[in-house]
C-alpha cells in the first residue's frame, strides 16, 4: 500500500469512523481501524460488532492495499499533524506515516482477521430529510433507558406505516413520541440502539441542508447512507412496549405556558432541589400562575410563572430533570401541559403541533 492524501480529510474521516471503535473490546483487532486503498480512494472502517462505520476520502493511490492499524495512536498522530499532504506506506506489516518533517511507524494487524460489516439488502429502503431525522432523534433519544436489564428500552422504536414515521423512546419514567410524514410505501417496526442514533446525530452535526439520508432495513440490521458515509447497526430484538396504551385520553387540568419561562424557572429551583434527598420539585397550578418550589434541609426556593388555566387547580411533584430534558428540545414558544390528577402522568405538547407528545410520571410530594 502506498498513497498520499490530505491531512484534513484523513483527520475528519478518522473522527467519524472512530465512533464505532471500542476501547473495551476483548478482541485486539477491533481497537484498530481498517484502511483500504483502491481506485483513487482511501476507505476507513471502524467496527465494534454492534455498529460499523465506513468513510471514504480522495487519495492518490500509488499502490493498492489493505491493513489494520491501531485507531487511537494513528488517529491521535494524524490529528496533530500540520495541514498538509500525508504519505502512507505499508511494507512488511509496518505502516509508515509521513507529513512534512513528522514521521511515525506503526505495527499493523492482518486485515483478513478484521470482521466484515453485515451485508444489508438494499431493497427495503426509504429516504428522509437530514434535518428532520436529526430533530426526531434529538427530541426522543434522551428518554431511552440506560438500564441493560431491559435491553429493548435502550433503543428507540421506529415504526413506518401509512406514510408516517413514528420514533418512540421510553425509560420507565417518561415517553417521548415524535411523528413525521414520510413519502414511502414501505412499512416496518424496528428498534434501533440509542448509541447508533446518537452517533448518527453527531455525524449530522449542525446540518441544515435539504439533502436526504438513505436508510435500508432488514430483520436484524439497518444501514444508513449519509453522503459518503455508511453506518451499519444491529437492531435490538424483542417486543417493544405498547406505548400508545400509556397515553391518557382524559384530563381535568390543562395549562398553556411559555416554554423558555418554564425551563428557566425549573432550572433555578432545581439548583436547590439537587441538594435534597428526594431531588423533586413541586408545581402548584393556580388560576393565573404556576408556582415552582422546592424545600430541602438547607433551605427553600420558589419561582412563579404566568399561565392560562383550563380546568382545576392542582399540586403535583416531578423529578426536575425529566421536565428540563424535554423543555430543551421543544421548538415551540408555547406548550400545553395536561393533567388528570397528581398521581397520574402529565402530557406535554407543543402549541400548534400534533407531531410531538411527551409523557412524564409524577413523584409524590409531602402533604399530597
């Protein structure tokens, strides 16, 4: 193998594929990055057996070849190089990297031992706008579970039916549901690991263009194509929670309130709540205002925000984190909060938007 490529292109590609490389694997070769030089391109691959990422860059390939090299050392060295041409040569199981006056030699692994990415049939496919998909991930992923005892909840449920896509995340305390219209005839129900969606979100970055992601689905795997990047991930197996049955259809209290005002008020009061044993806040819904309060051993805090009330007044407690998380991702200036009782779930929705629903369970507060 012998090639020349740009340092900036190589560093960017490494940043992307390293998202699929684990430092905790028991297989040493999986700590490496696969390099394949052919037909004027250098293809880099990372694979931890759950998720695999490929990224190709332009290169002046003088001799074709394939090898595996330590991802951490190779990546750290490349990122610290000057923005100039990088020459990569492999001879006798040794990879030499030269850029201006900087040089390093690295021992390589045999590429034949590197596991291939799963082959994904590209017949069952759909496309979705990058920005839309990024927003769907952003507005749901925080509600996926971290508890490996229920692995199915560590992923997001994705359903496509009747040209509508629904993404759902549940962790046992809350449910986030995001819907979008999708011009596709296919129908599917799958659960994508949260890690995969998180890495896709990072790759998309601050993308605001109108280009599309191409997605290909099989029974066990999913493939995402984003420009010249391929992400292949296993799907989670098992039956997902029947989330639609969890959404109440009766309410006795509905409030209309400013999203930013509510977020700021909860963040201020929760500074004190974090110091308490139960880490909860109390919402007191009155005729014209919402009082947010917390009383703990070292003191008390309260804040008051105007609202429009329809129905009964109510006192109810929450873990502030579960409210802060959703208020940070809702794009609407005004939200609705719907309640049945102080022991029943609260539903939060943006004003004038039926595509997003958030359910959060209350906590018990003193004197309820």
